[in-house]
C-alpha cells in the first residue's frame, strides 16, 4: 500500500499531472523552475511543502503569493480527490512515489544534483538499488546487430563482476545492456523518460522486479508518453546514479546520447566517461573523445572491469564534502526531510532477494569508508538535539566542516533539524537503507 508523506502529497499536487484522474488543470502545474523557487522560499521562512496543505495555511499561502500566484496555488492544492484516484491506480500497479523531501529519496541524486534533483520520483522495484551505483551503459536507438552483441557482452560481464547496470531503458543499446545483465543474474537500475506504468507491467520486467534484480524509476508521471525533452533531461540522472559510464554509440551533431555525454563531460563530471574503442568507426564517438571521453579499455574479466572505476576523474559526490558549494559555503537543505516510514518501499513488493547482491554491487572508496565512520559518530552525538557548534566541538573540527557533514546527513535523511528544541537530531533507520 502506498503511504505518501504530507510533503510528497503537497509536491504532487503542485507539480504532477495526475493523469489517471483526467486532470483539467494540468496546464497550471508548477514547472521545475517555479517549484525550485517556491521550495527555496519555503526553506527561507523555515517551512516545508506539507505546511501548504495543513490546516490554517492561509497566511502561508499569502506569503508564498510573492513567489507563485496564490489563486494558482490554491487551485493546484485543491486537487486532493484526483490525487486519491491516481494513487489507487499506482498502488494497483505496485508503483511507489518518493519526493525530495523524503528520507527514502536516492542519496546520490540529492548529493550530486542538489537543487536540480527531480522533486518527485516514481518507481517500481527495490529502491535501494538506486544508491548501489554501477556502470552506466548508453547509446542511441539506432544500433545494428554487432553493437547489440557488443553491448550484451558488457552487460553480462558487469553482472558477473557484481556491478550493477544503470541505463535508460530505450530501445537499442539501453535495453540490450539491461537485458544481458538481468539474464546473467545481475542488478539493473532503469531510468525511464516515459511509460513507467507500461514498462513495469511487462511480465518479464515484473518477474525481475519481484526477484529484486530490477528497479525502474522515472521523474515523470507513470502514464506519460515519450517526450524528447524528458529524454534529454533524464540523462543526467543516469550519470548521477552510476560510478562509471560507457557510450556505445552516438550521433555526431544531434541526439540525447550525445547531449547527455557532453553535459557530463563539461558540466557535471560525476563519473569517468568512456566511449567504445573497437568495432565500426564512429564520428560521434570520436567527437566525444575530443571533449575528454576516455577510450573503453575492453576489460575481459571482473578484475579488469574494476579498473574502469578507478580512473582519477572529477567526481565530487558523494564525498566527505558533499553539500559544499564551489565557493566553500554550505547550502541549506531545500526541504526538511519527512519522517521515515511514511513511504511504502519497493522492498515491500520485491522482498529482500537483492540484499546480498547490493552489498556486492556497492564497493566503497576510501572517502565513503571514512564518511561511514563520521556518520556513525555524528548519529551518536545527535542522540538528542544539538546545534552545529556542539557537533563541531565534539568532533574537534571546524564549524564549516561540521556544517558540510550535517548538510550531507540532512540530504541523506539520516538526521533532521528541529525547531523546538532547536538543533539537529538523529533519525531512526530508513526503510530504503541497505542492511
């Protein structure tokens, strides 16, 4: 059963089309940019989305009218009946929903994309897979038999090496990598730009979901059809959820694969990005090489595959300093994390068949291992509410460093910030947390 947190309910009412309910007001939905402005405003006045649907919210709506037209907000927030209808539909299809304000939201997306992380994610399957990382394999839909075979070899190798595959679920390269990994018993995260509902209902996919091998997510309504813009925007999620990436084929001057790779190479630099280095020549891949992509070393076994993840690349998140902006200041959390336990996790559908494989698929680098110690210490310190200055003093670090660590733990849903008494406090274990 889907149990939406109050924050998620409010965000859905403001941003989601609620397609199953025949929503006539979808043209008024807040755009990602508008919602970002509203969320920042709520943060600045120490409120959160859930406060907009609480009793006595009139004064808050008046205040938010300076950012978004008050009447528009009221019309959107008044769609509770439609939300109830669509939630029933999602529930019947084992689709879960998590918002950026929930503790169960993927940590990697919060840490790496920050304000640009989607406000809401829809999914089917074990959501804990999303923080397991893995190898992103992407390419255009136009792939011949030779490229499909090449891609399936890589998907199978990743599975045998205990590395998850992260891909976009599109025809051609994406589906080949995902299918090969699943057939070899591996783990797969599919980041869809459209048709989550239809894809999740596919019998083969459903079996893999139930087995704990596959999670499917989308930042777009589960019933939404294909949209070029959505496909382009989805690419950054693939890179943000992976540890390394391989582009199997790409067009020279157009296409979402090329655009996503260029954005990763030039703007985000989350992971080392490789391009295919054998087989038919490709002007598109050569162009990516000129932008900084690396030649794929064609690993033959698990040991050689591990090497593609060890390349020194500008991969700022997740790290000990997750949350610090380029200037060194610490960004405040966009929305207060909601209480844990209010989201029915995908594991309730799929069981825990993937637990052991998750441990195998998520190797830690030294920074992650060190932060695990920091995480444990801070959670012990915050057994009762304390201010950041207290945390700084007890850990013996600078106030700025303490704030960075507290910001990351806030983003990850490990701690929460309270008003009365003022301070940070540790939260109970989240349902998405790997065991």
